[in-house]
C-alpha cells in the first residue's frame, strides 16, 4: 500500500487505496471464517482443529462448514485475483514501482492458492469438494478473461497484470480437480508462474530503463539486437507462460489439466470434461499475447530512436539469467519439487 502510494505511477493514491480496501475486505471475511472455526473447535492449531473434527464431526455442521469454506475462499481468491475479485489487481501491478510489481506477481499473489490448499482443503476437504465444480467454471472464466484482456493491452505492465489474472485461473483450475495431479500441478504452476513473471517484469524494468520509461508496445520494436540477453530471457519467460515443453510451465499445465480430465472421467461429468477441454484451448490465448508482446518489443522495425539503447547492466541481466536457467532446469528435471508436491497432494486429497 505505502510503496504504491509513495512511489507508484499515475493515480497512485487511488490505486493504492483500492488495493488496500479490496485486500482488507478479503482478509476480514477470511478472518471471520477462521474465528468461527477456532471458536467451534476450541483450537487454533491446525492439527488440533483437524483431530477435534475427526473425533467429533458434529462440532461444525455440514451447512456451517460450507459457509466457512466460502468465507475463507473469498478471502484467498481476492488475494489471487479471480474474476470478479480482481478489480484491484490490474492497476496495482501496472502502476506500482516495477520491483514491487515483480514481487507481487512472482511471489505474493499466488500465495492465496497455497493457503487454500494448506488451510481450506486440509481442514474441510469435503466442503471444498462440494464447491469444486463451481470453482472449475470460475477458473475457466478467469483464464479466458485474463488472456483476452492481455491480448488487447498496449501497456506492457498492464498486459502482464492481466496475464497474472489468467495464470491464477490455472491455479484454481488445478485445485478444483481435487486430486493429486491437479493439486500438485496447481502448486507447481505457482512456481512456474513465479519464475516466468519474475523474468518478464524484470525484462520490462530493463526495457524501461533503456528507453527512458517507455511502456507502450506500439512505440517499441527492434530491441533484440541491442539487448540480446534481455530478449533471450523474455523469450524463455514467454515460452514458460505458454506452457511449451522444456520449461516448468509445460509440466505444471500438463499435471493440472491431467487432474481436470481425471476428475471429469471419475465423476462421469460432461460439464467437467468441457471445462477441461476449453481450458486447454485457452492456453492458445496465452501463447498469443506472450509471442505478440515479444514480437512488438524485440523484433520488427524500431518505432522510436534506439541509437542509445544498450544491454541492461549486469545487476539486471544476472537475475534474468539465473531465473531463466532455473526455469529450464525445472522443466527438464522437476523431481526435487514436483515429487514433493505430489506426495503432499496425496496426503491431502488422496490418489
């Protein structure tokens, strides 16, 4: 809030206030769910809450469990910017200082997905499962909306903001599958989106530094020859978002969509099958806006004077190289992380 209000761009006071209100309303509703759970179970320690509910399921009625899950999910879904709860996100990402945008997109936003797994699905698995079909549809809408909006943006940072909304839809889609493939894929998507968005927001910062703060795609072009390291990193980040093989984005999407199709076949649900199929089709939109942005920034004829443009300093290119290498390594050898995520997911949702 303070970082955007003090050092942001544009209508930074209004944007920071919108961010503050939305996130705190979400936190308040989440807190209500937590306090009701703690009051009825007599504990705040998660292990004690779970054991008390196992010993005495009647402590919280089925209807009340649904209400608690709805409250908690509302709070966490505001955090991850699901469609309808995303109002704060585009402007906050676009007009925050670029280092803050990087942290928001790469690490902070997706934490709501992790918290949903760690708290909601762990304590109230059956209540979450009751909502899961609705969540799957909500996730699809978020995926398509974010990608479609990204396609029509001219501001680079706003494009990445809508991209982040879309990627959070993928995370919810995996959770809604409610099986080990979907949940582990969802959490690995958190990792892959973090590396990709880390790369791409740093790329934006590098480009803005070299072209005197320009963020308009229509005014850029031809920077690949001037900034080859930055362009290569941007290409890797774009491929990761698009879920192409050899990147960790491919594996995360493969697992979460596999989870979606397994849930559809296990429940013999045509609705789930259609949602999963449309989700895969939606990935084409991701590839579209990612590659479009790459082309407009780094290729084609320059749309402005680039005579003084040069490669970004090593303080910027070193993190880009590091994140790019991590992305490729996790795409080729994901076992250290993905294996543990699978084990954890099985412990929560079973097979």
